[in-house]
C-alpha cells in the first residue's frame, strides 16, 4: 500500500534504480503508442490462466464508508459491484484488523487506519467488531462478488513485540515469535467464522503485506508488520495446520508473500523451504516496482514451473498521485493493467483502494470512485477505465495472445465470446485492423464500448466484421472494449 510514509520512500527510489526502471514502473505501456495504422492479430492458441476477476482491497475505504448512511453505501456498492448497473468488481481482499486494547499506536493512525481486530485479547473473539467493513463484504457478495481473500497488515497488538500495530522500532520484525501459533490460529478462526456465520468464504488467506520492507515503523500512521522470509517460513506451515485443524482447509488455501515489487515477491518465495512452497497455493505480488522482464520471469518460473496461481494483489499510482487530468489517470491505470496482464498474466487484478482517501486527487489512481472533502462520491474517468476490463472480461474467460502491447484479449468458450480491450494513449487517433483469422468462425459484428475524456464506457455503433477481420479508428487518448459474439476457436 503506497501511502504517505511509503510514498516518500518510493519517491526516493530514484537514487537506487535506473531512470529506465522508473519509467517502466510508472508509465508502463503508456510510453508505447499505437502506430498510425496497425494490424493486431489475435492468437487463440496462445493461452494463459483463466480470469478469476477484478477487484479491490477493502482497507481503508470500507471501514470509513461502511459507517455512512444506508443510501450512500448502497449507491456505492451498486456502482462498484453490480455487473449491470456498475462495473462488476467480483474480487475483494478483506483486511483482518489489528487494533485493540493496548495498541500503543492507536492515536497516530490516519482516518480508517485503525481496523478493529476480532481478537482484542487472547482467546476473546468479538465478532461484532469491524461491522463497517463487513457490511461492504456482504453487499458485494449480494451483487455477485464471489472471490474473497483475507489478508493481514499486522497481527493484533497483543501479539507484537512493542504492541504497536504500525510496526517495530526502525522497521524490524515485530511479530513476537512466542505468538506465531496464536497468529496462525487467529487467521484460521476468522476464516472459519466468516464461512460459518457470515456466509463469506475466503478462497485464500494471506498472512502478510509487504513483509520484507523496512518502512513498517512505530512512527507510522497505518497498520504494518515486517516479517522476514525466515519468519514467514515458520508461520505459513503453522497457518496450514490451523486451517486443517478447524476444517477451513476444505475451502481456503494459503497465498503469499504479497510484497511490494515483483522481484521482492520472487525473492521471498524462492527463499521458502520446499515444504512452505508446497503450502502456498497462490503467489501474490504488488507491482509498484516491476519491469516486464521481471513479470515474465515470475510467470515462467512461479506460474508455470511451480504451478502456482498468480495474483496482482495491489497497485495504485503512489507518489505520482496527480496525473494532471482524469483521462491521464485512466490511461495510466489501463497501461498498468496491460503491463501486468500481458507479461505476468495474473488471474486476478486488484487495485489498492476502490475509493480514495480525502485529500487525494481526482486526477490520480489512488482509487476508482472519488471521495471529496465533503464526503460525496463521484465517478471519474478512472472508474470507467476499470470497467472497460471488469465489466466485459468476466470470471472464467481465458487470457489469449495478441500481437499488440496496448491490447488485452480474452475468450469465453462457454458463450463463444471474444473481448478485446485496446488503449490508445497517443494524442493522435489510430486506425487499427483486427485480424481474427485464427478462429474457426467469427460473428458478424464487434460492439465497442469506449472511454475517453468525453465518453464513459459509451456503447458505440457496431463495427462490421468481414473475412474474419474488422477495422476501426481509435480516438486519441481512449480505451475501447470490443465484444464479439459467435466466435468459435
């Protein structure tokens, strides 16, 4: 989670990494523009993992807005999760909180940063805690969200060396080893209670968040906990045992390590013992810092060789929180999705927050919906850009290949539907021909849905398809989704 104290650190990476890496990190495919006339060839034989969905973490926005009026909450839930009236996000990462009695850092946290723990003291579970976040989880499920992950930024205060949920002195490991088993049992107990009593099944549990980083300090203003790779090696087997003992392993697997960059997530995973690796079903990474070569390496080694499901579990635009205009923020969001999906091929793509914190720019990617200083919600261009993917590339669609770094293509064999999303970040229009010759048969039209500075997922007139190809002009600075029916491989 890039925010405040972490923003400063990431901004300082300029002295540690090359300019090229920074350009890749922040601009991704936005530095690659479509040629004036280009042919994009779709290759259905080039297949990757199937899409599980698109979504958001629930910290901190759900804790804050979950306390608003029912009408306000309902309107937002419809916009985020309803696949018809909204953009159909179906993946949620539920934040298991850490705040409770004895938290020495309680008063220094930012708004929403104190997430109440369900176990404020050892063995004492209070299931009425965290009602705000739970409201949104249940509202999302009622609207079709069906992939939930539980994750922890910090263990409860009573399990920590210094009782501070922001971190240890100087950013050192802060989970008291004497409480390793307590921490594992705590995560497993929440998981089971959510399944049995709240009707929410966690597909995975992630015990850590950016655990190998040194910015989780006792002076911070958000929950965080450094956990070394060696320490993770101890906790993950304990978590597996806890899930087995309470029966939750029947429906919940373990994800990890969820670190800041692709390289640090790879290093952590490669530092696990063979037993711990086997205990991890899903490899989570954030892509705040990533080159496409690193993404490709992770896909090849961890996704293919180790046979792990891959998730991009967190991203926002960090220190670059104001892109200058709403369309610039939307294009940056889309270009980052493209970098991730074209190279890492994650089954789920999850933004850090669905709604920004007060004070963050409407022209940035710190959220999808925009929350103003007077607590009104609006929907800037970035929200619709997310919808270009989440609304049309649905769960079960298989990622397939294409010849263009600015396009993402997926196919659903059940409905014979092909979806192509192309981003033109250039300031000039581009004429594009889509070559679908590798399919056995193709329907007669492609239906475009376009987002630009003046259009919000606007459905345009159908484009005719002839000889398994169609051509169109993409406006400058636009994101266009083409939905094509009756396509057979």
